[in-house]
């Protein structure tokens, strides 16, 4: 396999990251033949993608959806084979003919196929941060055992990835590449994740309780799926990203800082011991990190024009206000608590966001209920997959119980 020819499986092809990935594939389709695509509810969109990219397989959740997709594919004279269910997601992520897996399912549903891809030694492009938050230790262990490759897609983590030397990254993220262990630390002091501040960064706090799902699904700088857009508004997204950074780069909580940068031009920074700060800048467009990871260690066109510094104007920074974003500190707390704490906040938040989006709880209850779940559910060692799934279900059941009181 060379970075310029990879057979791809895209988990979550019908989503925002899936669409950006396929936009890049369209630029040079001969380099990135599609082996398989998965979707969930958007069957028409998945059928159109099958018609265009002719994957061997398309995966949907159940029999009913599979029948709908098969019917649509017949009318399009498309020969893509339709598979269904969670096991089929694992099969398309681990098939021997797949080189690279884009993990772009949202939430806990992406964990099993993403973990399976790493255990199969694949090159995995990780957008699905929730998988790493849930099972970071297991995933990092799988990379070592299977000599897999993990490349971050999240814009902040991809920025940091670009600002760190290979000898720092290789032992954790692509152990097949041998580096001198004596040089591995590389003088990295800390990393700084930037945060836009989300949709409500300037809204008076008194109005937070009446925020509607429609308002929370509008992000000022990025076009993304609903769950991550709400997570950006509560800043739970940044809490999850602190945990994601801990696993990806092997840094502890004290080595990960967050700063508000409303323009989303600097995507994150690395501070070195000599006082240097290295940053990656660009338009807020996910095609940049996706192209970076697809082509890595080379570079390719993403279809995004380079940032015009004269147009970008003033770049500003400010400290994050923990009163405005009560969900944010949960990330650091979960890191400090260790074990299944991160798993609890991830599942509780996912369930609470879904309840908010269906008008069952107010916006402010998302952080409140997530904290209650962290306080109530006993933390265990996150040592095996079954424990992680068990805690995930327990946290969801806890939130469902709490929702009844609203
Ligand atoms: P979207 O909601 O746009 O897309 C999610 C994808 O997952 C869709 O293909 C959806 O299918 C599929 N899906 C949803 N639920 C399930 C399920 N239960 N089982 C299997 N598949 C499912 O999300 P995004 O693309 O915005 O985000 C994807 C991941 O990338 C998230 O983890 C997010 O945090 C991360 N990310 C996203 C960024 C962005 O800019 N969008 C930036 C950084 C990280 P369907 O649509 O057919 O129902
Ligand atoms: Mg991000």
C-alpha cells in the first residue's frame, strides 16, 4: 500500500465527515477506490453514493433499511451488495482487501468497527472521537499489537499532529515506523487546543435555559453533524477532545490546555521547552485534515483554497469561562478519575444530547445530567470491551431515568 493508492471503507459515509471525505476522493478517484460505505437513516443518500462510487458493499442497520436500499440500487442498476447490522460494519472495516478505514460514525456506535479495524492492523483515520474516549487504552493497545496506524481527523488533533515531529508520534500512532527512543520526547512542553466557543459564546447566561435545538444546531464557523454541533455549544466537545488528546499524544491533563479562539483559524498549537509555539492555520474546513490524513506522509490537494492572511483579519484569544461551559471541566475530571469515568460522561452526554434534540430536556440539563451520571455511577477499570459496553448502557439508562423527571 502507498499513501497514493488505498482501498477505502468509509464508516458513516452519509454524514458530514463522510461527505467531506468523498469530496476529496472525487478529486482523484483512481487513488482511493471505495471498498465499502456505511449509512444509517439516509438511505436515498447512500444509494446515490453507491451509484456514484460503486463500492463492493454498503452497510445499513437492519433488514427493513436493507430492503429499501436494495430496491433503490436495483432501479439505479447498481451492483453494490447490501449488508446489514453491527457485525457487517466490523466486516467492512476488517476485510483483508481494505487498506484504510475512515471512522466517521457519530458516537458510541462507531466504537466496535473502529476498534476492530485497529485490531486488524488497518490504517484508521479517526473522526469518531467518542470511540477513543470510550476505549482509549484498548485502542492504543490494539495499535501496538497489530502494528496499526491511527491518524487524527479532528481539526485540533490533526493540527497538533502536523506540529509534532515524527519521532514523538510514531511510537504511539504508527509503531511500524521505527524511531530512536532517546529522541522521542522531542522537547514537547504542552499542547494548546483551540475552541471557537460554539454558538452561544456571547449569549447572556440568563438565556441559556431557553436555548432551542434549532438554535443549538447552528455553528458560527463549522458545518457539522447535529451531535457535535450541540457538543460544541455546551463545550462537551472540548471536554471529549482533551481526553482524545491524552490518548493520541500520551500527555497528561496538566500538559493539555484549552484557549478560546473565536475565528477558528489557528486549529491548535504545540508549546516546546525552548519557548517556541508551533501552530497550524487554515480555513475552517474539514477537507484539510481529511486530505492530510488520507495522503500522509505525503500531501495532496484538498480542494480548499489556502488561507488569505490579509482577509483573515484579527486573531483573538481568551480564557474559557467555566460558568458558561459547565460541561467542559468534566473532561479533565474524567481524565483524573481514570477507568470508566470518560466512558460515563461520553454515554450520558450522548443520551442527554439526543433528549435535548427531541425537546425532552432543556439545553442546561445536558451538562447537569452528565455530571449527575458521573457522580452516581461507580467507576471501574476500563480493562475490557464488555465492561466498557456495560458502563455505556448503564450511563444511558441512568439518563433515561432522569429524563422522566423533566
Ligand atoms: P453526522 O451526524 O453528520 O454523520 C454521522 C454518520 O454516522 C452518518 O453517516 C450517520 O448515518 C451514521 N450513524 C449515525 N448513527 C449511527 C449508528 N447508530 N450506527 C451506525 N451509523 C450511524 O456526524 P459528523 O460527520 O459531523 O461526525 C462524525 C464523527 O466525526 C463524530 O464522532 C464527530 O464528533 C466527529 N467529528 C466531526 C467533525 C465535523 O466537522 N463534522 C469535526 C471533528 C470530528 P445517517 O446520516 O445515514 O443516519
Ligand atoms: Mg474538533
